[in-house]
């Protein structure tokens, strides 16, 4: 059946640019491997994973470790200023 709308989803819609569409009202809290979990604790197989997770899954330990190490050195370097 239809998934009941989470109150946080309407809040999220108000914060998104109008040009960005959504196909669901899910509010995701975390993910591991191919699975994601919403704020109500329901698990879903992520058939929509983007380029950031398609090869290794959500929260792969090696990717998490590398991101944590990089965040300790440089968080955001503008590509038009320096690589």
C-alpha cells in the first residue's frame, strides 16, 4: 500500500529548491551497503543509489575512513581556485 507521509518530509520539501523533484516522501536516516533506513526504522533496498555509493554501498568502512581523514586536512577546496 501507500507509505504514510512522515511529518519531516513536508519540512524537507520546504527546504528544497523548487526545481528539484521528489518521487517519494521518505526521510532517510542512515544506510549500510545496499540498504537504507527511514526515520521510522523501516528498511528499503536502495535501487536509486547515486554515484557516491553505487560501487561500494552506503558507509563502506574504507570510504568512511578516507572521508574522515580528508575532512581533517581540507574540507572544501574550490576547484576554480586550486586542486
